[in-house]
């Protein structure tokens, strides 16, 4: 079980809800992923509020916890206000905090992120910060009151997978007792498996499932890969070696020459 | 009165935020509102008086990653 703030969850796959071919496929993907947490967002509603209402009902029917995000916010002020509005709608103190610094890379503005995290934790939010793998920023986020960290492994939606495994290993080693969720950049189940083998607690992804040819099947593939990676980490995998090491014992080997 | 609703300037007769939502046919417990960059809770909308050129944001749930 994984504890995120005061909530225990079994599933280590957090699933985004965007870009699915249909609401039915989204629901099937959540079911086959066995996800207990999905991310959601807020956007301007056209008069009548019908589109938002339909999605609100769909999420309610999924029977999962929601983690609202502040996607698209480029300033502390925007992110804080969006978080407050999300709490009003979804009635949760959880917030996936994004303060975006670049339009093209969607890299977090880590300075604004720390400021926004401090404001929001002060107002009772339980902040899940989308951050880089920078250790000092992570320490500042913990000082600001965050009890979960969500480093990227590559830019959002890039599907590149862990581009800097050494940094992810250092991050895990530096924060052994903090729940760590890799958020963003995962493209394939093998990527999720890799970060779980490194000891991460969970993976948050969206496009890798929603953009697959068969999203529901891919959701299940991710769930299996994450579980396998988790088990492998617990089993303590071998470290790579520079030279060959025979797996068959040589003692007692016959000598024919 | 001129109001800026979700970024669009509109001429609307609405004394309060609740009146505005009603006039524009916004309805639902899933809506969140802000005026001039500050959250206005749903229970405060009926008492929240609007002024000329106020900027109103009306948000609702959407898919997100």
C-alpha cells in the first residue's frame, strides 16, 4: 500500500483523463489499469455548463479519487486561483500543482512552483508538485510543506521515457522516505517498469495510454509493468558489471584436453 | 453593464454573480467562479455584487493529465 498524505492506495498507476478517443474508452482504461486516482482539470465553460457537467458525472461514475491539476498555469497567481477553484468543484484538498515555465518544453517554473506550493499548503491544500529532478528544488518543496514529490522523467507528452536515470536514482536515494511519483515523459510500459525498478513509488501518465492504438489494453500493460517493476525493486536487482561472470559454476568442470 | 465573462466582453444586466449565472444559463454544482482574480464560493454568489468592467471566470471540470 502507498500512503499519499492521509490516503492509502493499492494502485501505483495514476491515470490522466485527457485525449481518449471516447468517454467509454477512458472508463475502460481506468478499469483495466485498476487505477484508484485520476487527474482532472478545469477550463472555461461555455454558457450552460453542460460539457463540464457531463465529464463531472463521468468521473463520479468511475468510483476513483480525483487529483485536479493546474495545467496551463504560467504564474503563481494563476496556479493558486485555479487550485482554489478546483477545490470548489471537486471538494478535495489534493492538487497536482503545475506552474509552467516554457510554452515549448512545458518545463516547470520551479521558482514559481515553490512559491505556489508554500501558499497552497498554508491554505490546507495537499500539494502534488510536478517538478524536475533537481534535488535542491525538491528540498525547497518539502520545506514548503509538500509531502509527495512528482519529478518528470522527460518533457510532458514526449514519450521519451527516463532520459536521465542517474538523476532519478540520486533523487530516490536523496529522499528515501518521501513518496515519489514519476510524472510526465513516460511513453511505454518499459519506461514505467524502469522507474519502478529504481524504487519510485508510483507513475502518473496520460498520453502514453490515451494515445495508444488500444488505450484500454495499454492501460493494463502499464499496470502490469508497474507491478513487475515494484516487485523487482523489492527483490533487489543485480547491478550491471563491466565483465562477464559465468552463471554456471566452473568448479568440478570436466577437463578433456 | 459591461462585464468580461471568460475573456469576452458582454453587455448584461446582472446585479449579482448569481444573477449573471442565471442570465447566461450557467447551472450546476460543478461550476467554480472567480471575479477579478479572486475565488467567489458558490454560497456567496447571490450576495456578490458585480461592478462595471468586472472580469468573471466561470470554470468547469475538463479532462486533464
